[in-house]
């Protein structure tokens, strides 16, 4: 079995080792915002635990990932989580990947397929350039597209008609957390609203 040295940032995808570049500030900001919103909610409600991009996830099929954001429910963390070594041997409940130029192709294809195959219940793909979130939910072993959420500036919202503005989703539901919602602008903003 392959293991990951915590000093090296790499993933093993279908037996191939991929080095992970250091994220930029925008990438890090999105991770911090997910931890500050979803992570705090989960902690207060004692629903489980959230991790940034420092958790090695060893999937049952042999793949090893370091997702940008991971939620592990309270039931699962006792079964699969080694908090001392920052490893999970099993399947997280939720994963979010934030696109970077070097990983975007893998995030939308092979990693999505591996998350689906292993049973990750909710998968978020976050595009920091377009400021969008695409959500996939697992139903009968297959991902179903659950929605695309876009960050609108105040000026952009003001330029829309009343009908267009009414159709804009300003909050993203976290389905596995009984539809807890997070404001889209709190995912991408430098300050929380």
C-alpha cells in the first residue's frame, strides 16, 4: 500500500503520482471561508469535522487524494479517521475541489469519477475565476447535478431585471447538512458577510 509523506504534497490517482503545486492566495481564501462557515457550523452542531487541504484520504480503491475541503460526519470519524497522522482510510461524506490551472482537468473528470465510484455523497467543484460552485449529489451510486451557483457583485445584481434577480440563487445549500446554506459571496469574498 502506498503512503503519503506529510512533507510532500502529492496525490495518487489510478496508481500514478501527481505532485500538487502550492495554492495561491485566492485558493487559500476559499478554503478558509469554507472552514469558517461550514466548518464552524459542523463544529457547533457536533455533526463531524472539516479539514482543509491537509488530510490524506486513502480511498478503498487505492487512490490517495488531498482534497481542498473535506467533511467527515461524526459517525464516520470514529471509524476511519486517524487525527494524529491526518489520514482518513475510507470515504468522506463531502469533498470540495477548488480549481487551479494544473488540476482543473483532473478535478472535473477522473477525480469526480473516483469520488462517485467510492461513494462521496456530495462533491463541490469550485471555479475561483468565474466564482461559481457546481454541486453533485450521489443518488443510487451515480452523481446527479444539483445546481450551479454564481457570485454576483452588487452592480451585477442591480443591472438585472426584477425577474432575473428573483432567479439568482444567493445561497448554496449543503445537502448533507440538512440543507444548511452558505452565501455564495461568503465562499469567494475576502470578508464574511
